[in-house]
């Protein structure tokens, strides 16, 4: 701020604006099991999707967010026979600046996965297709809803 109370030229008042930036993203671990290959599916298998999120501070303003997605496809005939199983740990390194400490966890577990998800979905789709299965398109995930649900569970366990 200058003595006139105006922000410095070119600053536009954004010097202390919150900023979340992806530094890099990567496949941390990937597993694909196709026990019934080769097979010709005529109907869509029953899909079970599991999501697990974690975050940790690396150094300074760098944080790693890991999204673990598990896709378990079972035979559409109602049997418990596995058609395929994909387990993907997809991670991103985020630089977070000027974000209040009390909301960093929410940024990491809601905004981080929201930014990473389209890339993780593409990896899973490619692996399933390359494994000889029909294309798989995972529906968008409500990461805010997951965060709120997890926070409510943590609060209930703390009160129990």
C-alpha cells in the first residue's frame, strides 16, 4: 500500500489473495486385475466404486493429496464373480498460499481431489479399455459431500 492507501501499481490488491496451484500430478500406484479375460460382456457389469482421500504436508507450502479409487466390477448375473478390479492411487502436489489454517484441510480434501479427478478417471477408463473391457465412465464424485460426511463421523466418534 502506498501512502495514499491505494495498492501498489500492478498489484490489483491480489498480493495476499488465497492461491491453490497444482505443482505436479502423478500415478502413485496402479493395479488392474482381469481374471475372466478373455470374455465378451453383453451387459454392463455391477460396478462398486470406493474412494479414499488423504493429504499430508510435505515442506513449507507444499502438500500432497492422494486419491485412492477402487473399481470392482462383478458379473451382471448376480453372482459374486469378479469381472475386473482396478485400484488407482493418483496424487497431486499442491502449493497453497494465503489460505487460513482452519480451511487448509477442506481445500486439500475437497478442492484437491476435484482438480485431480478428471485425470484419474481418464487413467481408469484407459486401463479398463486396454484390458479388453467395455468403456467405463465413472460419474463425478461429490467431494464436498464426502468431506462433510467424514467430518460428521469424526465428530460423532469424538463425542462417543
